C-alpha cells in the first residue's frame, strides 16, 4: 500500500489476494493519515483469517452465513476507513473451492437457476438494508464465464454474466452495478454475445467500472492499450462521470500506461 502511495496514487481500492495479519487496520489508517488516502473496499477485503468463497447464492447455510458475516464486517471496516461504497461479486450456482477461484473449476452439481437467484436475493436484501443504515452503497459485480469453465460445466454456473440477467434482476430488486469490463469481455466471447453492444448497454447503467484487458478467453488483467477495441468502446461510455478502478497486474509500467490512457479518456 505504501508503495502505491509513494508512486502518487491517492485513491486505492482494497481487494482480495491479501492475508490476515495483526494490526492491518491500524497500518491502513496510519497510511491514510500520512498520505491523505481515499480507500474503497471490494469483495474479499477485509482479509479473512481463513480464506473462503464468497457465495451469497449458496443453499448451504454454512457457506451463506460465512459470506453474510464477511460482508457485514466489510461494511464495518468501510465505515472506519471513510469509504461509502462496497462492491462484491454476484453468486454462483455451486460452491467452488478456494484454490480454483479465477481458474478452471471442477464440474459440480448445479443448484437450480431460480433457487440460486432466490437465495442471492434474500441475502442481498438483508445486506443492502444493513448498508443503507450505515450510509454505504452496495454494488454487485458481474461474474466472468470463461470458455474453460464452459467446457467443464456446459451450462453457465455463474449469476450475472450478461445484460439480460443483470437487467432481469434489476427489475426484481433494483441494485447498483459494478461493471467489470474484462469479465464481460470473456463472458461475451464464451456466450457468443456482442461485447460492444453489451458493454455500452451496461456501461450506461453503471457509475463504477473495473478496467483491464484480455484476449476474451480468460480474465488475465492485462494493461489497456491505445487503439484497442476495448479502449474504443470505453471512449463511448463517458467514463469521466464514473469511478474507475484499474485491475492491471502486469507491473508498474503497465499500470502507469493504463492510468495515462484512462486519464485521456476522461478529458
């Protein structure tokens, strides 16, 4: 975190991939005071003592309760850090193993579509009420459906991977969409959907974007590149009116290049 602050970043999204250790919250608060940082928490943050899969659509009461408890704690921490937004992924129709997150997953028996939506809706409604009491906006992030997982499952085991599903749930229970454009690019490739059309449709409905690029087959968190199809689509979304988080994992040079591109798009 101090490394990012030293590079000049002042708005930082705190997400998964971190491990619990004593005094993590105190360290964040000290860095926040020292560098005037603005935080936003996401998905698997704060770091859990034991890693787990956040699945608010699970029918397993233990899995569901762990997810609810984590989001409840995330809202508490967000309040302490001065963050007024928390985003998390939509649910799954099965219970993945922790080690398979972000990878090809083993084929599992799937819950029914409607029963998965019912469980997710029940848990989201509970948490959304809690968030509103803390003046925090909850956002649901679209899942990614890769070709590798399509070969494992056949049917789509993830909720909210394309516009029709997202808009149908909005009719059922209005919510704030965190649009991960890289997730959407992979899902569109797998489902045979028009990415440009889907991204513009959903981008117009969201004021919070996660940005990175990939080849359409896997979510690899590549940098944004000038002249790419993705950047051309983003240029049509008025992203200067939105909050954007760069999820670029290919090093400092790639991060700054992507940051400069987004800055240009915001002009």
